C-alpha cells in the first residue's frame, strides 16, 4: 500500500544526507509519496554549483567518499524526484536567512515551503529526520 | 516483440543497482526482460521486494561467482 513519507534534512554531513537520499529514492521508486524538507545546514549543498565537499561524521562518511560505486546523494534525490515524483522542498526561512531565491537552488528543488504547510501536509504520515 | 536487456550495475552500492533497474524499467515495454548484474548482496533481496510491491515479475535470481544475475519482466 502506498504511504506518504516525510523526510526532514537539517544536518550538513555526508552520512545524514546519504541516508536521507537513500530513503527518499527507494520509497519514491516503490510508489510511495515522498516529501523532503531541506533546512539548516543541509540546504546550502543544494545551491547551484555548490561544493561536492561535504563534511563527514566518521568512518562511514570516509568509506563512502573512497568508494566510487556509492551513488552521490544529489543523484539519489534527483532520481527520487524524476522517477517517483518526490517533492524536494526548501525551507522558506532558510532561503530568507541565506538571502537567496528558489532560482539559486538546483532545479529539482521547490517551491519554498514554510513549516506550517509542511506540518499540515505531514499530518498522519510517517516522518523521518536527518 | 519483447526484448531482453542486460544492465551492468556491478561495483555500485545500494540503492544504485535498484535505481539503475528502475530507470531502465521505465523505458522498457510490457513483456520486456531485464537482467540486472550486481555485486551488492543487499540488491539481491531488495529487487524481489520492489518487484513484488510494484507488480512486475521476478523471473530468476542466481549468484554466479561474486555477481548476482537478477532477471525481471515488465508486467504492466
């Protein structure tokens, strides 16, 4: 049965972004509705032409950087959006603080979403936070 | 006429092989057969799970040496 999965990405580390992207891509590909909310230190990595260098938390982050066969998290989020219609929603407050608009972000992201809207959409669904 | 295609996803990690399969599955026609090659053990259990949930047909699954050969047919 299809369900609605809500993912909140707030941490700017490789492990957290990778795990969130794995959940998003697999759930979206399986037919679940997926909404990912990006805020805090997770959001800047989705600004166009931003660095691929993401801080690691520990051993797994290092391992993932060494292994060429690990699909990059950005590619997985893109898969989630293209193959499974996942919504990748930037936090409107974070955009305000960064003083950037939606156009400055990767094209898969949008529209800017506030907490009230996200919480109301998430009501009754599953929510994972990274 | 149905076609067969082999997708080489060896040396990529979860969920890379599954995503490769899904990408090709979207492009395939109903009745086409896809064979996924993967060295990722998790993929061998993830692919049948996905096939079951989405409603395609798992044709065969076998490990030859270090490589999983997962054959699926697009059913809808």
